[in-house]
């Protein structure tokens, strides 16, 4: 494992993502690690007129920060115990693993949507891709 005690947790506000966050909070407290929360904005702005795209992404980012901070307050996570990073791009798994490497995270704790069959084949799985790309351990929380 990396020498720093960062636990990277991708947050997409799904039920599985919140379950992973709960698990990561417990791990971080037990290991005296810091949470590195990552939210990836993948929403395509192709329908937003070009002059308004920066404002569009800025608003998405502000809303994500507000939502995550509210979630952490409810879970009684202190500001000093986490860092929040908002990323933009199309390949969430690649961005997550690049951030884990950059921040020298000890592990990634994430939820899985549990897609199977044709949906998984067509849409892929961010969790599965993250496992393939990551250089650190990845813990998948399914409930």
C-alpha cells in the first residue's frame, strides 16, 4: 500500500455510492486515514450553447459540493477528515484511478451499480474498469 493514508471514495450520490462512503468512513476512522472524496461530472454539455457551458459546469460543480458537504455533515464527518475533488471528463474510471495515483491513495472504496448481462456489456462498469486501471487495492461495496 502507499505510504499515505488516503482512502479515495468516488461519490455519484447513488445508494451504492452512499453505502461505500459509509464503509469508507468506518475504515478511515479505524485506520486514522483521510477521506479523499471524488465526484466526476460526466454530464455532456452538447445541448448547452457554447457560451453557457462554463457556467453550466460551474453550477453542476457547486451543486455537487453542496450535496457532498451536506451528506458529510449528516454523517458527522469533520472538515479536517476529508478533502473533496471535483473532476470533469468522460471516462470516470480513468479519472478516478489517475486521481488515486496522483494523491498516493492507499485504496479506493466504491459502490457498484451491479449491472449484468447486456446492460453491462453495452454500458460497461465504472467499478470493473476502475479495478482494471487501479494501481492500489479497490474495495467494491455492493450493499
